[in-house]
């Protein structure tokens, strides 16, 4: 089965989200292990998300925002 092409807007969302997630995580001084433990996801999955290879559902997005002490918007939107 051929690999499905990811639409450009999803590629952009992954790029922005993963960048913001990494910056916020580092600002809090959290490791991949620590944040994934707080959120209740595997470290491997979290790494995939932060590298832009995966997105999270709404419940995980809200947990990430809560743990990082930011709004969901701060993770989803490009800051200029």
C-alpha cells in the first residue's frame, strides 16, 4: 500500500507545533522522559511528536499545555 501524502497544512502544523513544544519544554527544563511521564504518554511517542512526525489528540494537547504552563494556542500557532 503506498504511503499517503500529508497535506501541506498538516505539514505546517506539525512543524509549528513541534518547534513550539520543544521551546516550551526546554524553557521549563524538562526532559523527554519527564514531560512524557507527566502527560501519560510514552517517551518514544513524545519524541515522534517533538520531531514533527506525529500529532496528538485534543486531550494530550491540553495535558501538554497544562504541564508546560502555556495555552494550547501557544503550542499551535506560529509566533512571529
